[in-house]
C-alpha cells in the first residue's frame, strides 16, 4: 500500500489486522480512487470512514445487516426512506451535530410480507 493510501485509510489502522483480505482489497481500491474524487466526495468519504472506525464490532455488524435489508426492499420503499432521511437531515442541520452512527440513522427494517 502506498503512503497516500495509508494516509486515506488511517482511521481504520486499528482494525486493519482484523479485516478479511476482501475487505482490505476493497478499501485499497477505494483509496486508489481517492485522488480522483471531488473535494466534496473526499470530505464525505473521510467523515464516513471516521464514523465507521468509531463503531464497535457489533454496531458495524448491525449496520451491514441494515444495509442488506434496505437494498432488499422494493425501489419505491427505498426512495421513500431516502426522502424521509434527507428531510430529517435538512431539518436537523447535521453539519453542526455530532456524527450519527449508522444504527442510529436508520431503524431496523422489516421486510414486507408478500401475499400468497
């Protein structure tokens, strides 16, 4: 890993040795793209990687499961959740608030029951 990539991924240094090879390779791939990102995308990436690094193992596991559940939902439901989330963010001015953990951002999802 280059010095630049190490700098980008520094917030994950403590967890690095416990990550799978697949996780590491994905993160390195993102770090390779970092110089090509817009300043806004870089800032977003840095905020998210720091928030992720601050989560406990259990919180990261729950965040991953919420992500999977969200992406299994029908498109209309995902869009509705996104709109509600964006409205909540704009109302609360999140740039002035402490970063929220992923499990605080989105309640546990339940998949809709399909009629038989």
